[in-house]
């Protein structure tokens, strides 16, 4: 058991520098901004929409986004969609369950 631990530690120390790489493109950056203080970008996921048209959409979470008009709370958080297939730099808020009813 101790031999495996020693070998694993040696392997980590000798190859650790070779394995620390990221696949980030710093030249072709697409930047999207949200409301200040909304924590826009707290979580992100890339979505591939097939219908009604083929396009890529970035879904962005903003847990401290202000509530929409008509909602009872002041801060509800929000989800934004950013069309990555176009060169638009704006994101639109996803509207869902705005009436607050719970469906069985």
C-alpha cells in the first residue's frame, strides 16, 4: 500500500506541471454582461437548439437578479439566454412561471 502511495506522489510531482493546461481561447472572446450586482455568470451552460432553427444558446444564471414586474419578491434571480450564433452582445431574460402558481 505504501509503495502505491509513494509512486502516486512521485508521479504527481513529476508530471503535475505537464498536465496543468486549459483550453481557453484568449483571442476570440465573446463577452456578455448583466446587471451590476446580479451575479450574472454565476452558472453557465451551452445549449444546442435544434427546433425551430439550429443555433447555439448560452444559458446564464444570475442568482441576485431583480424580480420582474408583478412578482412579489424584490430579488428572485433569473436565467438569461444569449444567442451565440449571432454577433449580438445582448442577452434576454427567460420568462417562465411568472404568475407564481404551482401546477400539480
